């Protein structure tokens, strides 16, 4: 079986019997993993070598596909989405509270859009796969837009046991970056140029990102905030969740360009983004 969803409401979804034969020396490595998931786990040491490697890559691809499909089938409720919105606000607030180790003010001044993905999960028993859901707001002529919901997914196929939750922030720094976020879907490093963002006062002097990057990416894991390379990660619009949150279908372009009013539940998040943008501009 495979766990559907990433939150408290997750369910076990039957995938049929999976009983792979593990190479010698692997049993102890995977003994803490449910037997039905062991085909999706990276096994270290003597595992994953020789002829088994091709099969493991095939299983990796299958497991990632099932993860994304089962997560997409787990419909969000309005309360789930409000919790995600609140988490995004909290992540941004906590990261920006560390003035000497946060996003530099010159990047905040340049920002055209901000995406926050609380608890992007990487390698949770699944082939180094990463999956997360977050929210995006963009700058308009009169402030910041109402937010929309997005998905991020990708897989390195570097097998590993154990998951790691990472808070992620993407900053679009020009009109091209904003256009990327208005697409139905795009791939970082392929359709959109991105770079690990500079951090803190030292990053204030960095100008390399101005040359090519449309998006700057940041992560926070185990209390450490830093730029992160997200090449190969896919970003897509989550129209279903956006419609549930707003109670009616809205075009992403209309929302992010400021044509739709900010819902009351999203006001704290949008105000937090606006507060840091205004402060950065005022300190210029």
C-alpha cells in the first residue's frame, strides 16, 4: 500500500502485492519500513549495485508516479487550505525575522512574485522524490495580489531512506519569472532559469543573480536557511484547490494580476508579504 496525502488526513491506498527479493545484506536496512513499501525504498550498503540498479530505477519511477497520483486524488478541504495558507505566513514571518540571515532587501525590492511552500517533503521512503504544495502572490500596481495554490514535484532517483521536510520560498525577480508562475506548469532549470538565492548581509552585495535568473530559490531545514538548487523540479497550478478556496473558478492570471479580491483568510499572508516589500523599499 502507499500513503495518500501528506497531512493528518492521509489514507492507505492499496497498490497490490509487492514482494521484491532484496540483495544479501539489505534486510537490516529496511526492517523499519512496512513490507509493502520496500520496493520504493532506497537500500544502502550492498544494495542497489550491479544488475539490481536498473530494476530499482524502474521501481523508483513507478513509486513516484503513484505518489503524485495518490496525493492528487486526496481532495483538500477548505480547512486544509486555510491551514496551508496560515503555514505559509508563519514560514515567511520566521525566515524574515532573522535580519542577518534572510532574503536580502535588494531582492525583496526586485520581487515580482513570492511563492511559499511549507514542508516540501523529500525522500520520504520514495526514491529521493520531493513533493509539496504552496501559495503564490504577485505584485500589482496597488500592492500584492490574492494568492493561488501551486504544486511542486520532482525526483532525483537518488535512493534514500527517511524523509526530510523543508520549507521553500521562490522569489520571481523580473517579469519573466512572473510569467513562469502564470503558466499551467513549468520545469525549473528547463522552462525557467533559476538560481540558489543569496542570503543575509553578505548576499546583499551579490549581483550574479541579476544576469540570468528569473527565479531565486531558498530553503529552510533543521533551522538552517540557505539558497537551494531546484533544477528539474516541476511547478504546476493547483486549480482544484484554488477553486475550493475561492468557492468559484477563477483564472490564475486574473487572480495574480489583482483582479480578484483577497479572501479574508488570505489577508494575513498577503499583508506579511507586503510588509517585507514595503520595509525593503523604504530602507532603499
